[in-house]
């Protein structure tokens, strides 16, 4: 039978999905099913999320891995909790060190941009504080997938091939283990091929048996240390031993009656909150209206230029979260928005390739969870014998000695992955998120306004065509944006680029809790998104 699995000439439609007992929504049917299986075995939404996250490192390694970072927002009995499990830089690295070596900017690949991975610690912390089942049992579905194999899905297959072509350009023996792990025999797997990740399965087993301690203090930590020393990297076992995830209080703004929650910096979820604060000063018209697009875009631009300057590890930030989220400051920024596109400039607040999942259960437990290796598979470094692909999140540091986000020892960088959560009048409404690098806060703003201003159901909120600001006055529009909108935005001074690759506009999920106790959900049409429900 011959067909092309990457071409879909006709529009398809998904309906909103409803469930009574539980929902897991993510970009992979296999991972969502892994989470639901754990829920049916007596686990709660947090157990299901961990199971799903672990499965995603197996079935979607093009977006995340055991060696990546994670963030979560959790609702338990309407109490909102936040977890920042992003890794810190090694103790021995600094901007001065790299500048003296001739670097002009942070490298993208190799061992230099590798920070301490936070994902295993996130699983352990979530399981210990809110889980119901032993971690060993929760990781079993992912172990089975890695050990027994799975068939490569469409979009992951595309990203796999893209990563192969990227890493082929890198020189150095440290990269060979990525190819041995993901392209054995130097053959890129085709869509539909059966993938086995035996070393990955062994590592997941060890993580389950030791509650992830082996990753930070045991044999796995020793292997990372030895490999880094061999190839001139900076990360050491001592960095892993000293790492702890951080429980944080989520930050929020009230947007037209709803409380929108994000994780505080070092993540840039605050960008979405600042844009919504600005948008509180406007009444948006119907969605497919160039004036609505214009106000959304301009608000996002103004928020983004601020956070790109000010957001860093909170220990090093020179402005406070309260200053950035001030209503008075938002009003000043809103006054800059006129009828034409502006070149956004940083204000002064003092003057006045990631995966996402959402899960919910019948007890009212809900979680918004995101994890990433950054830039697809990450650094291109796989620790031999472990299947662990290390992230390259250190690339988000800069080498400007005056910047709060300058590379330094034991420091968290400006971080792009962000989970979102919605509540109203003290009651949890549910988790939402859109993954995709610097698209993420822009996706959050579009999900929130689609839901609150334009009253779209969760599936329609995800289906709606998206835009993305990429700098200056340049706006990328998804091809599905009506042509008259593109022309009218261009007339307002926006530099419009129509993009036909929908993967560039992020991938998301939404779960809302209804007043009758039922759950409803939508999932991403731009990827292999699915909803497993019970």
C-alpha cells in the first residue's frame, strides 16, 4: 500500500472531548495512554503526568529526554503549587572563561551549553509530594515502550531527520553516541519504523528503583562526570549532587475575571502575564478582525522586549516581578499602542523543537506540565550506555558581563518552557499550555484570549490560526490566517510573513473542569496530539 503520511490535502475536524473520571492530553497517543493506564491502576493525575512525561522521553525524544528540564503547575483542592525543575549551570563555568577561550556567544551544541538536568528531579519531587503510586510502577509503561519498541510517528519522524542533518555538521567524538543511539548504522529511521531504546529502558528502571537518586548521586552521575571530563565539558558529579528542584509560588494576573497562572522567573511565563495586563486596557472585537490581531501582537511585543532584557535567575534580576506586573506600568505600555505597528523598545518598570501535557482526575487534581531538551534533541550529546540525551539550555545565557542573564556558575538561565493554568473566583478551571521555544508565551496569550474574549471551546481555541512575533516589526502568520487579515496588518505597518509549516507555531493542550464536575479537553491539530480519557 503506497501513500504519503506527511500530506493531508483535506481539513479534518476534532470535537471537544469529555470525560468523567480522568483525562490525559499530550502530543503522543502512546504517552497519553501510558498516563491513563497508570490512572486506571489507582494513580492520580500527578502519577499519570509523570508516566506520560517518562513515556514522552521515549516516543518523542525529538522534543525531550531524561537529560532535560521541567516545570509544573499543580492544583490540589484548588490550592495552586509550582515546581521549577530547571537546571543550573556547572560550578566551573563563567562568561569570562568562555570569552578568554574566544567565544563571542554561547554555543548551541556540545558539552559547553549543558546544564544540570532537572527532569528526573521533577519526577521524584512530584511523586514524593503528590503521587499515590511508587515511582517504579509509574515509570513502567515508559520502560515497556523503550524496551519493546514503538512505531515512529509522523511529526517526530520529520524532526528526527532534521536533527540528524543538524548534528552531522558537528565535529568531535563526543557526538558519535547520539548517532549510535538514534541513527544506528547511520540510518535515519523512517516514519512507521520500529524504534527500540534499550539503554533508555535500563536508565528508566534505575530511576524508578532509586527514586531518581542514581541520576544525581550514583552510577549515572559518575558516567556523566567521566564523559564530561573526557571531552572537556564543565558539568561534574558535584554539580549533580548539589542540585535541587525548587517549589515556587506561581505568579498570576487577573484577566477579565479569570486568574491566569505562570511559573515565576527564570521562566518567561511572565511575558504572557505582562501582555495580558496590557490587553486588560482594551476591548477586543471578534477574533478574525485585524484590529484584534494588531492589539494582541503589539501587547506581546511590548511585554517580550521587557522580559528579554530583565528576566533571568531571580537572584540576579535587577527589577522585581511586582514591578513588571504593575497595572500602572501595563497602562503606560498600553498607551504606546496606536493604529500602526511600533518598533518595540524596552520600558522602565521602576519608573512608575519541547513537550507539553495536561492531566486531571475525578478527585479534582490537575497538573500542567512541560519538559524539554531545548532545540529538539538538545546538545547532541548522549551519555554512552544510558540513552540519556543531554539538554543545551545553557545556550539561553549570554556573555554580556553587565546582563542579569550573563553566564555564571550555579545559575539558572532565562528559560523558554512554561506551563499555564486558569482559575476563577478561587476555583481551578484547568491546565493549558503551548510548547515551542519563544512561541510559548505568545501561544499562551492566544489560548487565553481565544477562551475568554472570543469564547471558543478548548478544541477551537487550539485549532484557531496563530501568529508569532519574531523581532522588530516582523510577524509570522500561519497560512490559515485569512488573507484579508494579512493585508490589513501589512497596511498597519507590520512586516508580514506567511508560514506554511505549522510546527513553527507550537503545540498545545487544554483541559477545563466544568461546573458539573465533568472534564473537557482539546488537543493540538498541528502534531500527533491526542486525548486519553476515562
